[in-house]
C-alpha cells in the first residue's frame, strides 16, 4: 500500500532498500529504539522479509519506508503494529540528513489516516522514551494525550500517549 502526500511517499520497503535503510540507522536511532547493538545488513534483510510477509498475509504490522517524493530517497520509516481490535502502536524514525524537517510528523499523520480508515483502529498508542525531544514533539503535534509511563525492556522509561483516531463516515 503506497500513500502519497505532496512531499512524501510511504511505501513498503523491499529487499532492494536494505542497504539504504541500514545507512539511515545511526547512533541516535539505535539509542531511542534501545537496540542492543547497531543493526547489520542481515538484520535489515530479515526485518524487511518479515514486514513483507506481514503485508502479504494481512498480519499485525504495517511498515513503510518514508521517501522524499522529489528524489525517491529513503528518509526514514514509520510503522503501525496492531495491538488489539481497536488499538495500534505507532513508531517512526528519520535518518540524520532529514531530521528536524517535520518528516516524522507528516509520515505519522499519513500512517494514522491509514490506521483509521483501512485498519479501522480507533486509538493510536505512542511510546516515547523519556528524553527523546524530537519524538515528544511529534506526539504533541498529533495532539496525543499523555496517559502514563511504563518501563522499557532496557531499563528506560517510556512516556505513553494515546491519540483517538477519527474514522471516515460510513454509509
């Protein structure tokens, strides 16, 4: 499923994207996702294969490469993960050369539109690791409400936000 806006294109990543995807992962991405180590090409290939399988089998994960419409360059990624019948988890990352341009915010808006209309989700859950100012700004832009905190697997603290999703009118 490809989703276009004026400046961005969200498209499922393919194996041909593996090296470019890996090149976008830096220490900041690894830190805020609490990766135990930097990814390898094999890790990225395995992830893309899993995401492709989820798309093919209508699984619980929808992952997109965020691409610049003008150049086609992968600027980051955005993912929805179905938590239950009504809730999806939203996550996003942006490669260093593209940060602080509103890309995560715009990609999140597009993904949440898909969540509401196609997945029929009614709420998005966004977990932001305490201290991640850029992701906190995205959650604030989305008008997500802080509902609490939860520990991360690596010993950090997530700020947990909820955002109600509006559905298109149905006949």
